[in-house]
């Protein structure tokens, strides 16, 4: 497989996803979305048709998929799967039982088509995330996705952290879990500076770097941690 094919395959998959979510798409719309020429889109559509995908062409209007034709979303990245797990934790706090039931059934179908490796990591993250409704919208963080990755891949993480006295220190952490309170997202991590587990507010992390070095996974659940430390 050459470099051109390597770049084309993700685009073909993404076009399929677009066709499943939109009733009608023009070549111009797809070309703009994927930053390619309309001629490239024409070739992509021909390739999909040759692969057996039932694409309908409406002259002067655009492309659509044959009605009732569906392809499972098998191309989730790890970060996309992690985002789904976080959304699942938020939905589980909803008070409408029927809505929660429908979402759980939907997320189980999505999990079913994840690769085994990503599925295992998604399940681990689900066990290591606890969410409470956050009413303070001003406090936020740009590190949530990176920390999800560090937790599921057991990556040592270096942070510059500002404490309550506004003093900044550099810490080397072994990320363990993420917990949302009514005010903040909190990281539970083993701090190699203090040699103990500590809570770190995500909005106080000034800089975060995921290191290549791995740490030995902590053999306990989030509930084990709470039972031991509360």
C-alpha cells in the first residue's frame, strides 16, 4: 500500500460516515470538508461503488446511500472512544430512566464494534471515571483527553501545578482516575514528589506533558481507593 492509498482509506471511511448521517451530499461539500478537489471526490465515489457500496447519484443534486443500507462505525479512534465513555458517565446522571436506558443500549452497540484493545481501554476508563453535575461553567481544562489517554495507557505524566497559595511546582504523576465534583474536574494520581496519592484540580494544571515512560498499574479499583482514603 503506497502513501497515497494510506491517506485515501481514512477519507473513504469518513465519506461513508458522512453519507450515513446526511440525506444528501454534494461533491463540492465533501471536497471542502476533506480539503481535496471535486475530481478526487468523484474518484472516491467510484471506488466506493466498485467496493459494493450502494451509492445513489442524483444529477445536479448530489450523492446519497440506498435507503436502509448501514455500515457499523468500526473506525473509532481511542480518543473518540474515550469521549463516548465520558458522555456515558454524564448521561447516567440524568433523571429520566427511559433516556438513560436508551443511551446505555446505544453505547453498548457502539462498544461492540470497537477493537479489542480500544474496548479494554474504554472499559477501564469507564471504571476510573466518576461524574457529578458541574454547575461552575467558568472553571475548565484542556487536559481531559490527554489524561484519559494517560490513565488507560499507564503513561507517566509531568505537570506544572499551581496550588492554593498560587505557587507553581513541577510534579511527576501516575494518573489513576478522574472525578468530577460540582465545582471541578479532579485527577487522582500517585505523586512521585510526595510519594502518595493526591487530588489535582485540572484547572490548576498550567502545563501537562505525557511522557514515554510507563508506570506499573495500580492494582485497585476506584472504589477501593475511596474506601481506603475516606
